[in-house]
């Protein structure tokens, strides 16, 4: 690159050194002077080039994995899904792809804090289900779809502290842990609501802290004196009568045949597939039951909200339950179809009441 040449190197390349001519009978040849290189004239209106501003460096230290043991990533950051329901959720949330990491934790596994910080949210969090959000010095971390939480808001937590148990609450399609991080001063227009990929920062293992117990040295006890007994008279051993060895009648020259076990690999694979399908169907049924139960709880909360405020709209439900606008509309339309509440007005002036 031309910009990498130093001034000394440029001068060396532009100046010509006069060659040495040994003395002879011929008259000396005069070497014409080397013309000085002309610098291109800079137009008066040209401005110096501006150095592009480098993106801010994220000051995020190495983070601990939010669990103990080996659990695979089942849905990576930025990954797309073929499931129409997941695609619809991404559109509702306004993201172009998955904005976190899903780890394949089964229900009831302990979830740890990836770094020390302060709990700013714990409990029901809309589509995230039961979740915990921790504010760290570098930003926030969120742990979603928990079975239950073990901390409350304003708690100071440490690394490796248990903050909840994994589950499938909220808008989850099976048991797993949704883990995501958002740095301080996030880019909210990055297509992931300011969240970034946690994978480059997860490098430290986690392990539950056990309470330390003080060890006490037991007192040294002197063993009691053993009474000496006179030696007993030894009796001579009884003679051993040799027993005849059993005879085995084997025809000479004929090897003993062993039964051969034939394994039908097709039948084994069929049994494995049937077992896997049964387990997936059971998990899917359990997830659907959990979502239905959660939906009925939200509908009851909406009815109670109408009793208190007499009249509500879509924004009231969305802020109250922390759900998307389309989910709030779906809840209200369901209550109207059931005849529990009535629809008043049209368009943006639509309200709901008894």
C-alpha cells in the first residue's frame, strides 16, 4: 500500500545517485541533474479525509456458564426456525432471528448467575415465563422459561449462586433454558433488540457453592487393655479326602457348539424411534397443558383488571401482562367470544368492559 511507505523510503525511491566513472582518456561525461519530483497540487477546496470512527469496544469479561454439567445448545443466536409459531413470535417481538442461546436443560436443573450483580426482575415476565434479569457492571443477563425462581428483586447475587430452576414456562415449546445478554448502551437497531451473542464470552464453568463446615479434630482415645488368655490347645487338622473329578463326556473331534444370538437392527431402530416419538409427544402435551394453564391465568387477571378499572384497552393488557400487542388482542377477543366481557367502539378507540 502506498500509505505504508515512510518518508525516508519515498526519498530514496525518487532521488538518483550519480554513478562512479573511472578515469580514462575520454573526456568526462557530464551527468544531467536529476529533476526534483513534483508534488501534485492540492485543490484549494479539497478537505482532509476523515478517519472512520471505530465501533465501541464491549467491556465484557469472561462469563460463567449458567448451569453445571454438559448441556448442548439447542437453538443458537441468530438462528431461524421452520416452525410457523416461532416465526410469528419473532415478527411480534420485532427481531430478525433468535436473540439468545437455548440450552437443552430438562425441568428442575439448577440455574446459576453468570456474573455477580443485582436482580432487577424476578417472576412472571410474559412470553419469557418465569424469568430472572440481573444488572451487571457491563450490562444485563436474562434467564427465561424457568420452572421457579430462587431470588427476588433488589437481591445482590454472586457468581455460581443458584437463581432458579429450569423449566418450560411462557412461550416455550419444550423444556430448556433461554440465556441472553445485553451490554450497556446497546444498539437497539441491530435486529435483536440490543441483545448480542453470548457464546464468545462464555468460557468459565459453574459449580454450586456448598456451605463451608468447620472440621473438628476428634479426641484421641486410648484403646482398652486386652486381657491375655492362655493359648488354647491346637488340634491336628482333619485329613482331607480327595474327591474324584467329574467326568464330562465330549465326543472327540467335535467342538462344543455355542448358541448364536442374532440381533435384528431394524427392530432395534424401530423400538428406539417409537420410544423417542412417545417421549416427544409427552413433552409436547405437557408444554401445551402448561401454555393453556398460563393462558387461563392471564384471562383471569384481565377480568380482575376490568373489575378494578371498569374499562380497559389493548395497551392496558399489554403493559399489565408484559405481552405483545397481538397476544393482548387475542386474549381480549377470546373473552369477548366467551361472553365474559363486551366490546365498545372501533379502531383505536376500542375499549372493553362488562
